[in-house]
């Protein structure tokens, strides 16, 4: 009989196993993949963003109250201290991303594996859990090789994002079979497909921009680098806004691109004055001073403006229309790309059925959840890794402190 079985060898499961371990408990970690932490290895393009210096619940799609309680128990400072105490030095880069000074995910993986060994956690790779059955005082965990008995079990088997790295829906299925509600799944941190064909010629163009999501009584604005693709938009800006876009368009929200995020106050006055400084300039040449040329080349004709037209030939109303249109360019969303392109998944086990102070099921004592299998999805930049480590730590501490 095991004291604790962890299902999943990602950041949440590994942290839970390490935290729960003491000399009195038998802990077994079951990992379906051939090696631990496959998604950790590719996080941040291999540099491994473990968290973000700006840990804010607004960076997540999910229950903000639940998230607040989770991070009150274990936040980014706690996570940084965990690794630095074990000799993994970290640094903070642009946009608050926190990663090893080595810029190599192996630093994180090696540290976690050493902790598992030091704490005598049994690890079985290449062993997939097929079912979990609740008995009177225990759980039966069936794998493709055998059946284990355990007093407590944690489902931390990740999401169905990146199936090429082992992502699957197995965790949701296990939770659903045990009677938990699964909030509908949708890709997150994912490129977005647009309707139409106006963007085809912009494929490969990058621009600093804003994505504005206009809802009935509110507006959400994201700013960053936008990348045009043959199917629509991608880049850091799109990836961060994608979850909110996908959710809000179901409620008839409108989405706009602001190609002129800098156009405010004094900058706006400077542009207005610049129209007349070189009146012989063409509109195309003028706009190319603060926009990628391809964007000016593609969008001006769509506004009915001849790219060869001179600035002096534009009326005040035409000038205002050009700037207004570039500041609020409407886009029609077809939907997200597939889970294969998604870095995370929104949806999953309903948070209202989980105690955020222990990560234990409110329905079944001894059953715990952590990581991506829960209905929480963060933006890129270390937010999902932080939630995985935080929820794993909380579950591990709950196991360590209980007498079950």
C-alpha cells in the first residue's frame, strides 16, 4: 500500500512528490512519458521560464479568488527561493520572465530529479495510468502493467496541449470518471485564425501593436509584438491575448488591432504636424516612417487611399480617417489553431470542486489535483509553470501533514 501516488511527471507532480516526502511515507510517481518533465525541457524555447516577477491573477483565465488563495500559499518568491536554496541561480529578463542564469532547462530538471532521489521518491517512467477507482479507504490505480493501492492520489497529468510532447486528455478523463466536472476545453497561448484574405501579403511581418477586445461593458487591451501569418496572427501579443479572445468572441465581443499604440498625446500631435512638414511626400512614404512598409502598402488601398497620393492632397477628414482606422482595425476571428500549436489549455477540472488550500477534491477525500489539468490557464512568460509548481507544492504539503 502506497501512502501517495502522483499521476504525472510534470512540474506539478514532481513538486508535489518532493514536498510530500518524508521518512514515514511511501510515495510513487507514475509518468507515462519515457522521461520526467518533457514540457519543462521546452519551456521558454529551452531556457525554462519557471515564473514571472509580475505574478498577477489578471494574467490568468480562471477563478481569480481561487488563484489568489493558491498564490498566498506559494508564490513566485517562494519558488525562486526553492531553487536558489538548492543551488540553481536565477535571473529576471524582459517582461519579468524568470529563468536559470544558464538559460538551460537542464538546470531545473537536474535539480528536481536530484530532489526526488534524495527524498527517496519512487519514479516509474513509461507507465500510464488507465483508471483510478475509489475504494472504502483507499484507491486502486490501474496502469498498463499492474494495479497499485494507495491512501491518497494526485492527478497532475497535464493538459492536451502539445500532443507531440505527450500531452493528452487522460487527466480529464480520470477526473471525470471519478465524478468531477470538466469545464469545456479550448486551446490557450495559441495562434489565432482570421477570416478574409487581406493579411495574406503580410505573412512574416512583425509590428508593435495592441489587440483590443471590446466587450459589451468593458475593454481589455494587450500590447506587444504581433506577427502576421498565412492563416492570421501569432507572436507574443496574440499568444497572450488568445484565451481572452476565444472566450469573449462567444459573447459577441469585437476585436481590433491598434497599429499605432504609441499614438497618444504629444506623439499624436507630432504626427499631425508631420503631415504638413513635407507635403510632397506620398502617403505611403509618410506612413512608412512609423509603420512597416508592407502594412502601409496593404492597408492603404483597403481604405480607398492611393499609395501614391501626396500628403498635401489629403483632406483633414481623410487624414483623420487613416489614423483612426490604423488605431482600430477590425478583425474577424475564425478561431484558435489546434492543440498541437497551443502551449496551454483553458478548461479542465472545475476549481469550485477543489479546496485551494490543500488542492484536495471537495467530493472525494484523498483525491488531489494540480497543474494544467485544473481549469486555469495563464499567459506566456512563466505563469503556467508557476501555477503548476504552486498547486503541486500545496498538494504535497497537504499530504505531508495529513495522517491518512
